[in-house]
C-alpha cells in the first residue's frame, strides 16, 4: 500500500469562475492525477447553491479510478460561509489496496480536521490507514436483515452488468442507509474487487465520470440520462434483466450464513481476477461444479466457468480444480460448439502441464479426444479450418508430451469406438476430418506407412473412411494436400485413390490436383516421387500425370523434350513400359506444322539409341513424318534416313496411305535407273497417288513426270502412266499437264523425248481419239489436238515430216492404216509450214530447212 495526500479547494474569483487551489500535497504526486481530480469537480453557480441551502446534503465522498490507474478517495467539505466554495481531501492509492473496503474509510481519522491549517505544508506519504467506525460488516449485516435485503440482488446484478451496460446504480435513501447499501454492495465482493466498485454521494461531480454507484437523499439531486434507480423513499426499484445466481448467494450470506459468502471470497481470492463484473458468476458456477452440483448449470455456463480458470488460475490451482472435476467431465456435453471444446481442452492441458501423473495425463487425453470425436460425429457442418487451427493450438500446448498425445489418438479403444459410432452416424464430414487428422498425427510421429496401419482396427477405420469419401466423391484433393508433407504417405494415397476410384470424372479431378502438387515441388523431389511410384509397380499413375501435363502445356515440343530427358531417361522401367504410349499421345497433340520434324527426331533417336517403340507408335511416327515430308529430291542425309524407314516399314509390315516414302524412293530409283531396261509395269508397281492431296500431288508431279516418261517405250505405256496419274484433274487438265511434260522432255532430251512423243501420238490417235469420239467428247479431242499442234508448230518441217513417217510406220507394224485424224493434222501442219515459206528466197528456204534444223 502506498498513499499520497492532496488537499485542494475551489474558491470564487473576481471573474466568478472557479479557481482551483492546491493547499498542500505529498511529494512526487502525479501531476496528471491532480489535473484529473480538478476536472472531475465543478464550479457551483448561484442556482445550484440555492438548491444546497434548500436540501439537506449528505456527507460528500467520492471513490473513483484515475486515468493513471491509481485509485482516489475524496472527501468534500463545504464552506460554512459560502456553499459555492468547498475544499477536498484526496487520498490517492498508488499501489495495492487500502487493506479494507473503501466504504469503511468514511469517517476515518485519515481525513484530518481543519485541512486548511496544512496550507503550504508537505503531506507525508502514508503506508497504513485507520478504518472508521461508521461502517463495518456487523452493522451492514444487521441492516440487510432489517430491510430483508430488499433490492439487494438487483443492485448486485446491476453492478456486475455495469461494465457491459454502462448503467450506474442510483440509490435514493436516508444518509445512513445509503452508506449501508453501498457497503453491502462492496462487501459482497472481496476487498480487492471492491476497489473496482466506484461510488459518489457528491452533487458536484461531472457526468460520465465512471462511477458505479450514486447515492443521494433526493431524486432531484442527480440529473442523469440513464440510470438504474433504487428509490427507497418512494418505493421504486428498477428491474434488472438477467438470471445471475451469485446475487442470491450474497443475499443468503447476509441473511442466513456469512460463511457462505466468506468461503466464496476465499475461493475467489485464489484467482488473479481483478475487476468486479459479471464474470464473478463464472467463478460462482465453478464452485458449484467442484461440489458436483451441475444439474442446474448449462453447458455454456460450465464452459465459461472453465474459461475463468484458464484466464485467472495459477498453474497449480488449475491442476487442483481439474483433479476435482475430471470425473464429472464425462457428463458434460461439449459436442455442439467448438468454442466450448476449445475452452475445456485448454483447461485440461493447462492443468496437465503441472503433473507427471501418467494416469491423470491419460485421463486428460481421453477427455480431449472424446470431446473432439463427439463434436465431429454429431455435427454435419464443421468449419474445418477452425477445427484444425484449434487442434494445432492444443498440440502446441503439449509440446513436451506431443508424441504421447498423438499416440493416444491411435489408441485401440478409441479406434474401436469410432468404427462402431461412425456406422451409426454416417457423417461424411467425419471421414474426411478423421483421415486428415490421422495423417497429420502419424506423419508428425515420424511413422512409416506400415507402422501407421500396424493395428488392424486402424486399417479398418482408414479404409472405411477412404472408401466412403470415394463413394461420395468428397474431400480427395484436401487429403492429398494434407499428405503432401510426407513423400511416402502422398505416394501411398495417390496409389490407393487411383486403384479404388471408379468415376472417370473423379479420377481426372484427382490427377489435376496431383499434378498441381507435383508442379509445386522441386524437380528432384518430384522425380523421387515418380521413381518410388514406378518401383511400386504403378507406372500407370506417372503416365496419367504425363497425360495431364501434355494437355496443359502450350509448348508441346519443349515439354516433350524436357519430359524425355528428365523423366523417361531417369526412370528406365517406366520408359520401357510407357514410352510408346507417350509418343502416340504426343503425336496426336502436335500441331500439323511440327509433325514432320518431331516424328523425324523421335525416329532418329530410336534408330540411333536403339530405343524400343511398339508397332503402333512406329507406324504413327512414320505417318507423321510422311505427313510433312516434301515430295522433292531429298538431301543425301535425308535420303539415307528415308531408306532406313523404307526397310523398317517393309520389315514390320507397316502400311501408310499415301505411301510418301515409297513415292520418294521410287523417284530416287528412277533417277538412278533411267537408262536401265525396265518395263513401265515394273516401275509403277504398287504406286498409289489417290490420297496425296492436290497440293502434294502437283509437287510430286514436278519430280515424277520427267522421270517416268523416260521409261515409256510403247503407246500402251502412256495409257498405263495416264491411268496412274489420273487422280484430281478433268480430262483437259490431265492432258494439258501430261503434254506439258512431254514437251519439256523434248526440249531437255530430244532423243528420248522424240521417241516418247511419237508413242504418245500413236496412243492418242489409236486409243484415245476413237474412244472419246464414241463417247461424244469431241471437245476433249480437239483440246488435245490443239495442244499437240502447239508443240509441232514450234518444230521445223523436217521434224514434222519425220514424225509423220514414223507414225505411219508404227501403224503399219500394227497392220493398220494411218488414222485420218493424224493425216489431217499433218496436212494442216505442212500447209502452215509452206505458208511461212511463201515470198522467201530459195536461200532463205534452204536456211530455214538446214540451218534452223
């Protein structure tokens, strides 16, 4: 206890304003406290002074808390000459408490008479204080008995609710009775708590200054906007809402047995609870719980009582209380509210910190898991984030015994109970929370997978839970997210889910999350997981991951190269089993423009490194390679590669349509064998151009036609060639193209070109012209003749004459006469030739005939 003294006065000044004067004070008194005391009291104007004269005022005392945290008891004394002037004697409590109830100091000798005589003196700092004779427990008790405690319960309740309601208690009664009422209220609490119940009987205080109780002998003495009135002169008492039990105990303490209240005070004093408010009720309920009288207490009241212990009990006290009530906790149903469970759990684990009693520790663990199991089983909608945050908080409170706590979660009795209970409740939320909790616990214990499911019951419950979640398509992603912290558990769960999930939609969703987790890992970590999955014989899971990744990636080419180097090359057993399938998927995902290069690279890699691919993937690669392969003469390196693929196709019996490799090989062969004696049928054997597409067909014709024509030895050979290339064009377009290549050959190699051209003339007039004539296609006949005329008109007369002679010989060999159509064309050509010679000199004619030739 440390007390400072202050004597002050309010006096009138010339300007009729209050004038605050310090008469005397203790050394080192807080200046802020002095200013606040000055501000709490007010100047009395003439109207108020008249009211003082008309009404008999009671003794003016005020007990309040200063902003500094110090407590202050002030006695106000009015001037006998002028009621507008008054002095005040303040006792400022800086440490501890008065050692008695503040109200007991009303007529204490601490308030010296004639304080004005102490002007300009230094007042001593007090270390002890003398209680007055006006108020004591005995006369207060007698008073309450005389009044039959009328209104006392409501006043106690109002004081307890004051912190929340901010509605003070206003007592209107005779002076002596007012002080007894105030004393009865303060003495309902311990001395320490009574120091937080503030009162005043002064009319010169300012409003809203934090008083709990106002006392006056007349209602008009106060002008408050909101108050709870207990007017004993007029018989009016405010009714207080609420159903607190503690005020009834106070009343019994005064009326029947003081020990009831005294024992409660002793119990309350054991806590660090420092401020009188409605939480006293929590402590009162705690006493009832300890006594075993819980039938009239709700679960929320029990929770609040345990929370009181959590906040205000020292460690040993908390343990002592737990030992007294742990047998009752089985009867307390906390399962409906997680906050209730949290409070009860904190109560248990704070207590267990202070004991090494194994039986008591196990009992606490049992109660804890029993509460959370009941909560999970009985609630269909659970805020999982809040639940697991709470679970982590409790684990953090038990770090010294964390392994014991986690092992207790695997207790056989608990698991057996859960297996039985879940079959009755069938709460889907339980399954997910249980699996997540189980995984977190065993991973934190450092158990291997086999250690974790060593117990048959644990395996049964785990399988029940997983199967139910799969059946309901619920919670799989969250469980994988939980397991990701441990490589072994993550792998095991992925395998379990993959093997058990039947829904395609669900399996796709699972792999999306699996891929997301894998991508968040460092490459080496992800590789180790894939290696382990492969060793467990579940390469298909890795392949499913590949399928998702391939779909997701925009740069398919870059991804496949990375995947080949970082996955296939590092996991050979997976590569040998799924590389072919991976290649096929990759080819189907590639854009058309990338097909040739990528198929070429993979095929070259296969040939160079002897990488095994199955028939289907090789066939697909060759088709992809052929798809973008130019039908032009390749480089030497590409020619060698094409030859390898040709041999591979033949060996493996791979058929492609169109067979681009065969077409290129044919053109290359013709280039090398154009001087050899091969029949046109031998050359064109198995050549198919139907499926080339017009663009590629035209491209190939530029290479193919000049070569194939060199193998044409008979008129029938022309028919064979024309039938082969007759794919896209109309008759006119076909022959325009064909005759164009005949003319080119004539220009490039007149020897071979002449022979081929001659055979075409025979073919046309012997085969085509009669057929078209029968079919009525005279326009086609004329079109072809025009094309031939265009060529022959560019040739000199000797060429035409020789051609005519050779044509006639060809028909003679066939025992046929020369076709009239050819003869007509010949005469027309010769006529044109002669027309050109008219008017020319003999010399020019000779020049035309010999020099031009």
